[in-house]
């Protein structure tokens, strides 16, 4: 896909989009889809005070407190931005009403209902995309194209390190889904899942996993905020380390191939490669100004997918594979054992 051409493409008429859940990410999506000029959003939020405040802030005309009621209107797409344990039941209702779906990550907290969702999507020829938005980063797109070209040879090893001060960015975390595994909380399902999904896109599905995870610092919760993973993506050996409290914003993923080292550095807005021992890094930098910029880009990509210009960057099948990884990671952390991904 060529993003330069994509950005220049003529914008189609506006898409009727129902955003379900207008908490932190739902409100951001509302703002960012509006910023594309290509969507006409309505909202569905069970918290009446929040719903009214968000509707006022963005002058949203259609607002609902219940999904079933909202689905009596006609929508092109339902964007599911409620907590993870509600994603599948809401997506099933949306598809039963003939709507395409964009589902926030992680896909769910269990495999329940996913087969039904799959069947509905196939029967009704609907589009389902999952919002692992790192895949719409131009840096990641370029890095993946370079890896897929084979110019660096076969990937042999992948390592990822990541850290962020979660309490600074999400001060209300104690009072959200994050506090409980059953609602999609903890560092595995909420945070490192982004990098696991990205790694699967770059080097293929994970096949085995061993996890050491612990609650080390975040006040007011007991779920893990520190995660260490050893894994296999078939023949590729991988390791991941994440914490949710360091001050420096850091995210780096390196793929070491037979003939080159390739690195994505989210915190430096770059990807780069080296093909000689102790050689020179060749780097590509894209700076997106402000935190909304990445989400506006993601919104434009999703709307292109809805217009069937290309397939979802993260399909339901890809997100299901990462859900299996999340679940295996939780099992591994609880039992201190290696788990096959199944
Ligand atoms: N892709 C990203 O960068 C990103 C970032 C943050 C969160 N997320 C994901 O998005 C989802 C929501 O996260 P959040 O941080 O916005 O949570 P949040 O708690 O801030 O907001 C969730 C909202 O959904 C509402 N809600 C719950 N059940 C509902 C229902 N049945 N119908 C309508 N509204 C309902 C809640 O009242 C709440 O306002 C989670 O799955 C999370 O993992 C993704």
C-alpha cells in the first residue's frame, strides 16, 4: 500500500458510524474520525452524564444509552470502544443488524462468541477490523515491507523493550477496566498485547510462550504492571520486557535477520536497519505532531478499509490469534509454565 497516494485520494461521502463507549479511547476516536471529515458519528454510552458531556463537546446529534436501541437506526459501521469483555456481544448485535464492525483491542477476554461473530461476518459479507493501531503507522508499514522483501534474509530473533508512565497518561486507571483481568485489565491484555500483535505481523504467529509477570508499582491495583516474556514464533526466538511506571517513554522492537538488523523505535518516531557489522544505521523518520495524529491516520486507514480499498490491517483472524497469545500469557504467568498457543 502506498500511503502518499492514499493521503491524496479523493474523500468519499461520510460514513454513518456508531461509537459504542465514549470513555478515554471512544472520545478520542470520536474526535479523530470527525477530524477526517469522512465520518458522521453517533454515540452510545451507558453513563448518561458522560454521554451528555461528550455529545455537547462535539455537537453529536444521535446519542443513545443502549446498543439495541441505537441499532434501530441505520449505521454503516459500529466502532466498539467499550471494555474488552463487552466487545464480542456488542459486535455480534451490530453484525446481526447488518453493520460492519471496528473493534478495539484486545478482541476479547475469552473465546466465547467469536465463532458466532465469524459466521455472521461471513454470511452477511461484512467487514471486521480490529484496532491494533500500530499497524497503521507509516514506520511500521515501511519496516514490514522491507522485512517482507527478503532483503535482510530470514528473521532469526526478535526482542522488544517498552515502558511508560501509565498513571501519568491514564490517571483514572484504578477505576476502569484496567483494574481487573476479567474486564481486559493488566499489562498483558491492555499493554504488551500491542507489541505481541505487531511482532506477529512482522515475523509470523507466536507458537509458544513463557511469562513472568508481577505487580510492582501501580497504586490501587493488583494486576501485573511488569511483564517479561520468552517466546517462539515458530523458528524465531523472541523476548519482550514491559513496565507501566518508568518515567521515560520507551518502545523499541528489533528483528535480527540473517543479513541485517531491523529496528522500530516508537519513542524516536523511526525505523532503521544495519547490514554490516558495526556499520551505519540507515534510518527513516516520520514525526506525527500530537497524540491525536496517529489516531487520525488510523481513522483514515479504517475508512479506506470500509470503502473496500484494501483488507483490514488487523483482521478478526489476526486479532483472534493475538487473543490466544494473551490467554496463553495469562495461563503461563499463573502457572509458571511454558504454554503452547492454541
Ligand atoms: N488502541 C488504543 O490505543 C487503546 C487505548 C486505550 C484503550 N483501548 C481499548 O479500548 C477499550 C476501552 O478503553 P477505554 O480506555 O476507553 O476505557 P474507559 O473505561 O475509559 O471507557 C469505556 C467506556 O465504555 C462504556 N461502556 C461500557 N459498557 C458499555 C456498553 N455496553 N454500551 C455502551 N457503553 C459502554 C463505559 O461507561 C465507559 O465510558 C478497551 O478495550 C481498551 O483496551 C485501546
